[in-house]
């Protein structure tokens, strides 16, 4: 019954003021989601597909939409003032030819497949050092690139001959076929399989390019790598890819940058990290320390009493921004105090003296304590004895 049907605007998920483009876009999403070819055996999906198709059939037609807005579902069930509407007798060919071409083996091409088409993109990679990624550099690549055949001038036909009009599509580059669907026969358009959309067929192929119209050759390409590029990022070089067809432009060359690891520096976004060892004496006494950066060595003043794993920030010594070369990250250095594992007898004795002077000699034996030059602390009885003697 008509009263049990959902509102067509609600079905498509659009408001009543939606324009034709919004209605078509909403229907396209629902139709692809619930189409039986994408949901084989799913009765609920088939039901929703029919419901969305019916709503689109009404709302996409200006006159039927006007009738629906005035009379609702009654306009098409024979009880309203519009005289009724038989959905099953509606010609759905144009609707499904436009929206469901991808489900039936080829979609409609409004401009025709034989028009100019951009060539495919090519991909390559280049390896650079960590320092080159920071400062930028120039690299040269050798690639096989296609150029128009000088013998046939890109036609692919043997010199002295020319391509002929395709008999299958009549030179249109497309063939039209019909296919049975849920709503009857659907008219569809597909790229011609004989001429591949060019509208021309080569009877005698050029012996130099074998009918392709292009010759491959080894060429050198200069690649400008900007400062600050990171591992895995790509550089696009315009029109250095595959040639276009039917007068279309060449594709692009996408060069992926591979940055080699650095033995000391690690990168995170625009910041650089490294670890620098310092001696026990440097940590205790402080002093000047030379730290290597991507800009060369810098001198840093170590504070007396510096502990291991102390973090130092060298502002502006990181990676330059790709967008603004005047903006740079920072270099973070972790200072690690090194404990020597091999000491001379003299060095050991000096450390013992330092240990005693620091008041940290807790593990010395009684004999070592007796041999110490440190004056023995007087007890209470000694002090009392001295007082009577005075």
C-alpha cells in the first residue's frame, strides 16, 4: 500500500530543497552500496536497492517530483489527482547506464574515450645521505623513457600507410550494448575492445615501434632534492612520465627519496638527536665540550656536576622546513658520563685519594684506614687527659 512507503526524500537522505546534483549523488552512494551484484543473495539489500531506485526515478524527474511534492505517494498509486504512475513501465536505461556502468563491465564516458588522455605516471627512487637530506642536493637518474617514433610520427602505422577507422565502433571509440537488469534492459557504453578507444585500427604496424607509436631510450633526468626532505617522501617532476594518447600530455615522474642512516644522528620530524660521551672529570669539573652537528662542530660549556643522561638543546641546529628554509628544528644531545674500565696504578691511587677527600671511602679495609695519613680523631678520655696535663 502507498501509505506504507517511506518518504522518498527520507529514503535518499536529502532534504526537500535538494538540487538535482545532491539527489543524484545520494542515490549513487546508496545504489552502489545495495546493488544486487555487490550483495548476491541478500534480500534486504535488494529491497533497499529497489526502494532507492524508485525514489530516484521520481525525484530526478522535474514533473514527477512536482507531482510527488503536491500529492505524495498518492500521485502514483492511482488515487491522487495526477492520475497515477507505474514504476515498472518507466524507462530506466539512461539512469542505470550512467550510474551502474561499473557493475556491468564498463561505464559511460560522456566525453568519449577517444579524447586526449594524460599518460601514466612513472616511479623511480634515489638514495641520498643524511647530510644531503638536510642541506638539499642535485641528483641524476638514468631511466628508460618513451618518445614519439620518428618513423611513423606516433601513428604506429608502417611508413606510407595510415590507421583506418575501426569497423566495430565506427570510429567512435565506444560500443553500446544492452543487458538485462532488475528493471528491464539497461543500455550501457563500453570502450571499444578492438581499437581501445582510439577509433582507429592499424592494419600494417611500423617495424620500428611495432605499432606502439613510441620508442624507448635511456635518458638522464636531473632531480633537485630540497633541503629538509625526509625518508620515503617523493618529488614530482612534471611531464616526465609515459606519453599521453590522442594528443594528451605526458604523465609525471614520481621520485621516492631514500635517506641512508647516519652513524651518530637520528631524525624525528624536524629535530635531530645524538648521544655524546663525556669523561668523569668533565662531568665533575665542567668545561668546554665539542659537539658535532650537521652544520659542523660547536662548543658547549658543560656545567660542573653534570649527571649522566643530561639533555642539551642546541637551538636551530636541526632540520630545515620544506616550506620555509629559514625555519629549522633543534638538535638534542644526551650527555653520557663514561666510567673507565682500564686504569693504571697511578690513576687508581689518584681516584682513592679523591674518594677519601670526598668522604666517600666506605669500603676501605681496617688496615688501609690505619695507613691513612688522615689524623686520628681524639676520643673523650684523650681530651680529658690533655686537660689535666695542662
